[in-house]
């Protein structure tokens, strides 16, 4: 069974049970890549003994300006 077929089957079952449909395959790929990169930067900072970069703070700073 392919990923697409599995997703369609899950969506059908969810609709029959009145539940929300599952996210489409690949819907969160970029979020996973960003979290993985942030985790690698954090681990590098911890092992090097330097402060980690604060990507969330930079985004907050831009949104408030």
C-alpha cells in the first residue's frame, strides 16, 4: 500500500467516525527539518560551551518591530 492510499484510507475512516482528517503526507516536513537543524545547533553549542543561537527570539524581534 502506498503512502497516498494509506492516507486516503485513514481519511475515509476518520470521516466515517466523525473525526478530523489526518494531515496529508509531507505536510510537516519543513517543520521537522527546522527542528532537526535547531537541535543540531543546540547540541553543538552545548558541547562547545558557547550560547546557542536564539532563532525564536529573532523571529519575535522582527514581528514586534
